[in-house]
C-alpha cells in the first residue's frame, strides 16, 4: 500500500501481452478458457456420435436409414463378444417382460431393418453380400452405415429368364416358338432389366426362399428396369404413363436403348395375345382333359405338346385404374403371354354389381360398362359377370351353414369368389390350369420366372407328406435346407400320432363325384404312387392341382374367423375336414375347378372363398402344394420367435390351435411383405417407386402414417445417398395405392 505522500506509479502506454501464466492465474480468464474447452469436447462427442464426418468419408444415416459410407467397402462386423451377447439377451428379456405387462405385440422389441432401403451405389456380388438379417448381430440393432461399392449408378442388363427357344436342346424336346409382337407393325416386346448384384446389406427373406424354387437371388430390380419398358419414366405424349418422371432417374435411359420408348397408346392387348396364340398353335393341344394337365407327346412321341394356362385377373366396376396398376398389367401380359409364345393367356373377370344390367342380353350395355370402367387397351381381355348370373348357374337351396360371421349371400363374391372361376373353366376347356390373380398384388421381379419356377418346383414335389409340409412355414435360417425341413416335418408328423394324408379323404356325410362312382371310377393318384414304386417318387412329375402362396393350414380350431363358413353339408354331423390358404392368389387345375363345379351345382356345397379350393383338393385326393416364396419382415426378429409366431399351431404347423391365422395372432403378419393386412408391403413398395412417405416407425410399432418422412427424390439424389432402391424379387400384398398422393 502506498503512502499518501508517494507519487502514483507511472501508466505504461505499451500494449501488454497476455501470457499463459497470467491467463490461468486470473480467475475470470480461467473460467472462460475452461468453458471453451468443455464446449469443444461436447461438440466433438456429438459429431462422432452422429457419424457426421468429412465430405470424403460420406457417412450419414438419415436418422437410421443407410446412405453411403467410406469408399473402401467393409461388411458389417460379424459376431459379438460373449459379454455383449449376454447383455443383449438381458435387454431382450427385459423388453419382453415390459411388452407383456403393457399388453403390446411382442415384435415391438425388435429393431427395424434398414437394408431394404439401400441403393444402387451399394451393390455387391452375392458372394460379398452380408445380409442385415439374419446375422449374428441382428439383435444388437439395425445397420446405420452402408458401404458404397460404386461411385456411380451401374448399368442394368436385360433380364431373360425364359428358355432359349432357338437352341438345339429346346427344339429337340419342343415345337418351335414363333416370336410375338405388341402390334401388327412388329413392335417387339421389350425386356425388363436387372442389376447384377444385391445391395449391401439387403436382408434375406424370413419365410420362404428364392433358391429352392429356382428363382435367382443374386440380382435386384429398380423401378425403371422393372417398369420402364412398359411406360414408366416418360410422358403420355410419347405413349408412356407420365409416372416416375419426378423421381431420381440417373441412368434410367439404359432400359430404352434397344426398343426405344414404346408408344402404348396404340396397343390392343387382346389382339396381340390372339395373334400370338394363332402363330404358335402347333405348340398346344386344342382341348385339355382332366388328368392334371401334364401335357402330351406329338405324333412322333418326341416333342412335348403343351397344355395352356390362363391368368385370371379379378376386377370390378368402380375400380380405380391408376397408372401404376396399368404398368403392372402390361407387365403380366408381356411377360407371361407374349414373351412365351402364348403359353399363358391373360383374361379379366369384370364383376358387374348392377343387378339390372342385362350383361348377357345387350352388347351395347357391356360396351358402355367397359368404356366407363376399364382402360381401352384392356377391353378385349374382359369377360363380364354378376352375382345374379351365378345364381342362374347354381340354382336351388344350399341349405344351412355351420357358422358364418358375415351376412353376405352364398352366391356373393365375398364368400364365393370361386364360382365365376368355375364357370370360366367350364367354358374354356383349352386351359389345363388357371391362375387366380388380384389387382392389389405386385411383383418386383419377372412374372414368368415366378410362375414358371413355382410350377416346376410344385410338379417335382413328392406326394408323401406333401400336405404336412405345405401346412408349415419354411424358415430357411432356422430350418436349414429343404431336405432338413422335410425331415423335420416327417419327425413332427410321426411324433403327433396323426396319420399322414394320402389320397381322397373320407368323413361322415361325404358325397362322391361322378368320377368317383363305381361306373366311372378313375384313380386321381398317379401310377408313381403304386405299392411297387419307391415312396419318394410318388407324385414326382405330376402337375399340382392347387398351388398357393401361403400355407395350406388345417382350419379346424384354428381361430381363423371364417373357419366354419361351410354351407350345404349336414349340420347334424361333424363339420367336414378343411384346408385353407389365406389370399386367393393361386393356381388351380381344370380338374379341381370341375370338381368344385360339380360339388356346387350337384351337391350344393360351398365354403368361404379361401377355403373351398383347398378343401376340395383335400377331399378328392388331388395334389396340393404351398410354394414357399420369399417373404420379408420389417424387423430383425429372433428366429425362435418367428417359429413360435408363424408355426405355433398343431404339431408345429400353421394350423389348428395357435395358428398364426387366428384373428388374435394375425398382427404378426403386419410387418411382412405378403398377407392380406400387411402394412410393410405398401410402405416398401412406395419407397421403391421413389416416393417420400412416413417410414412407419411409431412408438408402439405402428406403420400407417407414423414415424418420419423418408425417401423421395431429394433424399435419393443427395450426394450422401446410396441412390434409388433396388429390391430382390418379392411378392407384395396388399398394395391399395401406389403414389401417396392417390391415398385420398
């Protein structure tokens, strides 16, 4: 302290320097420095946590959805430490208990899968593909980083799953195939395009499998390769649909390199189909018999003469024909009929609801109905029908019903959609088999590959334990190979003590068909099933009478809501044995449809739509097959949970008590790509088409309009994105709308 007599210290005019010691020695400076350091540490931690890195790294998840990753692709890590697995098991157990206490669906505990939304820049060969599910780490959460394998969009290749019709090998066994065209001017039928490889890490199917059916699993399809040949991606002034032009379209022009953009305004599909069949008439028999449709030999006994197949598309007055629905039908006709030289013919069954419309008496009325309800390009494929018409074909009293939860009449399309199919089969003896197809189904791959491979696979299935195998979902990641799965079913059947099904089924009150009476009796079981033949060859090479896309389950005590909708049988006796396959999509043989027809008009028997064909095949000893096509789930389920949920019925099957088709259990299908009430199918489809929409990730697992807005042109075009989606071949149902703008 200065004495008051001392002069004050001089003030320096030179700018002082702040040394580290002075900074840290001063209390105020020290606080400021510490806060700055703390803020920097927090920001660094947040940036690392959210995978935001330098532009060269390009790692971003779009909130959990995969984008592109570092240039050198690295597959997701395999395996976890024992300690980590123990923690994950504890976490799952805790979540399961919470779900049980709160009475929520159990699948909420599993994380959503992201690999479906990987794009074209993430393609890898099937050998390098590491699926997000199933994998040793699937229970630790979905992937958030997708390796970028390509810096640009690869070029797709024409996809031709057809036989080489011009090869010596083919011509040695079959008559020659004459090429068909879209019109009389010789416009070629275009090829669809696929990309070699699979997006990393596109999940594998949970139910069913590509490989066992003979469908390729090493390619994927984007929206332009699949539908660009039929009018997606160019305007109506050029003959396209005008759809897809507002989505990401890098490299899309490759699909028009060979044929150009086809003008579909001048195409008459019925005329093109008729010309195709006429040019290939030497390949087919004129009238089929009812022996199962296995084809015949030509006069020299060498080359096979095929029996034809029809594809029936069910439509109705008032259906809204969106551009994407038109694209879907152009694909069906092109790939199944025109590309095969007429092996298939596509027909529309148009349901007319107006009871006063004289559709069988006045052609002008029919034309007016077509003009108002069907695009002109499909007019010549349409056959109109009404429920009143079915009452004329099947008159009389059908008697009592065991129990029906609906108030619909027995002739109505809701309960008996098979009736017009029966009439069609009666009127068209040229078809040995008829596919029943719905308008709200989509397929991301080739329709020919799907139909042909499923037909061949079903034909090669032995009859021994076939009904039992067809009653169970095939889970390849759990069951192993198809041979291992078949052994499992054999063991479960033996352990059950229930006799396996072989041949016609007897039950109290059963009434025979004409073909089953002593004067006309002819065995429906082929000679390969005779006692002196090896059991493993029984039915091999025999065409299937019914092929379904869901298991042929035992409806008895299954909890399925329509399981007792059985009409015309003696209700004082026990209800007949029944089989059912949810979703009417199926292939039915002519002999099965004629058996159904006779049961309907002669015995006045009927059952709910999805139960009658399968049950008639069961009763009359026909060959019934469930084709385990690939079905995908939106979450990384535990394998044991899939088995318990989808094969939780009698004897480890999908039928009887505990069935997944019980009204209380059907929620398990909502996250699937194939079921009547599936929600993931539509979400995945619209994202694949390039539309932004809510991702369905609600707090309670909901999918309808919940979550965050994902996808769309802006996201797909971002330099942080892996490009537009590319999906493996998969069936999707139901698709109630294609463009989110159409929902209203």
